[in-house]
């Protein structure tokens, strides 16, 4: 049994009831992928927030692209965190040089971390993540990484983080997206035990030098490198599909895939096309207002469960 951020117990029966509500509303419930993502390093991607290096410089440095924020600057960072949020102009510049983008959401940090409010926090943050992803040209059928930029205890994970991620995932699936998770070794482990997430971006804080076998991307260097004078973090990529996308392209070109389709790619997994009559958008389309509203309604159900 887990507890909500308001200390109300959430039983298995309550979670099953929420899942039934999601299915009734047309949400695609996807089993966690069976294949592990960890393997040989296939390349590197960067992430940054204090500025925007040029696409040409990123290309010249040999990176595959970048994981970019689909979140606004939090209060107090407006003057220096000028690399948030990602823009369509930036992703189009990437595309022109064969670079690709993945999306991550993080607004608060430390005492103001987004997960602190549990499922109720997801009701605030998930719609913002989707809107900024769409504004930057992000297609559906791609993940948005949800950041747990902490070294939490198991109690914090069960009481706040797991409800936050579960509600966020419901909203993303309702709008035709997948969920990635940014977290340390324990967060990745606990999330997979709870059946949460399809892609995993691991950071080292509290990881004890271990790399989780489900890691898609591993953040290996923080605040030690610059590009065009902008501080960047370096990440190893362990899967051909690391959640990348290109504006205006329904599905990315995944190395090793024939026909440009992700349908047979199982590492780390993709959402199948929506069934006939489904309310989910086709791959590459922006979610409709009705679909976003549907996700918000589901979030309200989850955040009010007790």
C-alpha cells in the first residue's frame, strides 16, 4: 500500500478502480517493455538550461542531439536559465543538421520539486509539459521524460513520487505520448517495480556507482563542460531509440529499423498505433483539446483518490 501526499491511504482496489476509469476513457494502457535498454554506448547527447549552443557546434562536437526542457523557468532563475523552454526554432535548426531532440519536464527543484505534491502536482505540470512539447514541434508517440532530480527515500517514492509519476503517465498516455523518467538508480528500480515509465534517463546522485540495466540514457558529466560558452551536461546513449524526435516527422528514423517504423522496435518499447475508433491521435499529430481535457479529468480522478 502507498500513501498520497495528503497521507490518505491508496489501496490496490483504489488503484485498480483508477485503471478502470482510464481504460473506460480510452487511455492506452501499455505493459512495461520486456527488453533491457542497457548495452554498448551508441553515442552521446547533451542537456543544458543556461543558454542554447548552436546546432552546428553540437554537431561538430559529435553529439547525436540533446534532451531539452519542455518546462518554463522557475522563479528566481529568469535572468540566467535562458535555455528554457526549448523552441521550435531550435529544434528546426537541429533537424537541418541531422540532430534530434528528446523532451524532459522539470520546473521546480529541491524544496519546490514538482513531485512534492504527488498526483495533484501532475495535474498542474503534465498539461504544461504537453503544451511546450507541441509548441517546439514535438510529435505524439514519443516520450516526455519526467524529472525526479533528487535522491529520495523509499518512503518519499511511495508517498509522493509514485503517485506523481502514475498520474503524469495517465495524462501522457491519454494525449498519445509515452513517459520517460529521469532519476537515480533507486528511482529507476522502484519505478520499474511499479510498472511506471517506458524510457529511463539515469543520473548518478545516490546511485552508488551503479548503472541500472533499464537505462536508456546515462548522465555521466554535470557542469564540467561548455559549448559556445554555455554549460552543458554529457550523457551516454544506450538505445537506438532514446526518445528522440524531429519536428514535422511523425516517427523518428531509428538505426536498425527498416521502413522507418518503430512498430517492431522493443528496446525500450513503443506505443502501438491506436485501434480503430480510439480517441488517441495518430502518430505525429498534436493532441486535441478534447484529449488534453480527457487527461486532465483523469488526473483529477487520480489526485482525489483516497
